[in-house]
C-alpha cells in the first residue's frame, strides 16, 4: 500500500453510539463508545425507542470527539463505513443517516457493513488473518460458526436453533435477579462459584455444528424453582458456575470439532460473549494444546464498537464495495448474502 487509507466508521445497531477512525484496516487512530447501559438498566433490557433517542443525541458528539482524538479532519478520510444491519431498525437508522450525510456533504465513498462481519474483523486489528479461518460468533443476538475462505466471504456452518448465547446469559441472569446486562454478572459470579449442578449439554445430532441454549435455560429455571419448593437455597455463584460450564463446554468442543473438520489455519472469537473469562480460558487451553492459532480480541473490542466496523469496512472498501445514497438500515441483513454481494 503506497498511501495510507483512513476510514471513519459508525456503529449504532443496539445500545452503544460509537465512531472510530481506522488506518489501513488494522490500526486504531481513535475509538469512541458512548454506552447507554445506565438508561436501559432499570428496564432490565434494551428499550428500542430509548436507544434511538440516545443515538440521535449522541451521534454528532461522538463523531466530533473521534475526529478530535485522532487529530484529523473529515477531509482526511478515504471513506465512511457504517453498520447497516442487523440490529434495531430505529437505532441503525441513526447511524446510517449520519454516515450518508457525512459522505454526501464531503463527497466520500459510503460503505455498508454487516455488524457480525465487524465483530469478526475486530480480530484483524491485532493480527493478520490466515485462511481458511473459523470464527466463533457469540453475541446477544447471534451464535454462529462462520467459515471464511478469503476476506469478505462468510459461510455459516453452524448456528443456534433457538436462543443466542448472550441471550441465554441475559435470561438466566434475570431469573437470578442480576442487573442488566447479565452476561458479565454471571461471568463474575462463575469465577467464585463451584460447578455443583450438572446442567445438560445440547450436543444435537452427530456431526452438527448447530447450537441450542433454550433447554439449558429451562433447566436452570427448573432447578431454581424446584429447590425453592424444597425450601433449599441454591447459591447464585454455583448456579452461575454450573450454567457457564455447560455453555463453555459446548461452544469450545463444537468450535474445536469444526476447526478440525475444515482444517482451518486460524480460529477467532467474536461478539460480546467473547469477553467471557471462562470461554476465553477454555478456548485458549484447547487450541493451545492442539497448536491451532487462536485469536481473541481485547475486551474493549469484544462488545459493540466502531473500530471493528472500520476494520471490516476497510476490506469492503479495498474489494470495491460501495453503497448508494439509497443505503437503508436492514434489521435482518444476512451475513452470507452480505459477503457475496458486490456494489461496484
Ligand atoms: O456483541 P454485543 O455487545 O451486542 C450484540 O451484538 O448483541 O453482545 C452483547 C451480549 C449481551 O448478551 C451480554 O450479556 C453479553 O454479550 N456479554 C457477556 C459478557 N460480556 C458481555 N456474556 C458473558 N460473559 C461476559 N463477560
Ligand atoms: Zn454486537
């Protein structure tokens, strides 16, 4: 690359208003995230209408702060990238319209990015990809094993048939009366608890790389209910440790089997649940033993941010993908289709 490439990226798919500037697809010049967690906490989950309103209030401030931190001007950018989906439609629309306005006013190319492609590309900020690559995507809305044979191409080889891993964490946390978001709370309790309850592991049919977490969630609810009826009190720490052990074992084992089956050269972990200590430990142990390179993003790049959108947007930019002025928020954007389309 003879000239440095700079991408301004925007992410507003859920409850974080985020902007970042990425140099050459791999270097963070600035990465600003305005979290709304405090506003949603008292409702026990993300309220879409409140999320949209916060994004409207924050987006200009966050973009200006990003430029200020990078000490750059919008004129220095090669392109503007934005999450176009999946996510909450009202939330996505704020980012998409901000990106369109910035791109149009400054005559810059506009690039639409798939949120999950972003989560996967968070790993490329640290380290170059080697293909074929397998990504374990575990977020609040998605649980997927994604095979990548080259940059920008995504093949889903397994996915959840019911709840996403993060969703299971959040639902179980709610039954344990833990604050939102429940994933980090369960993770924290699991570190000090003991695996005293043998919860089920949903392996599904032989050779399947799909997941299922709803049975586990019901098993946790049933065991809390039954113990209450018997007048016993289960320690929250032990329930958390036992639940986490089931989730982590299934995720780790299925990822390992898929990595062997497709003979991949690299495995990457992606999505909000990638912040989970238990999962990070088990995957590291398993893949180290098998000498298969594993990449795990730093904590601030696991949960929603715009640096990852810039990293994925940089590849889309190099591959010639361009969005038109009719770019729209797409709450159910498909990852495989996103990867196979070309907007030249
Ligand atoms: O990727 P993300 O920030 O948003 C989506 O795209 O969905 O993921 C959010 C999810 C939530 O369900 C949250 O509870 C979960 O990630 N999460 C965790 C941890 N940190 C965040 N789950 C388990 N352990 C954690 N440490
Ligand atoms: Zn996410």
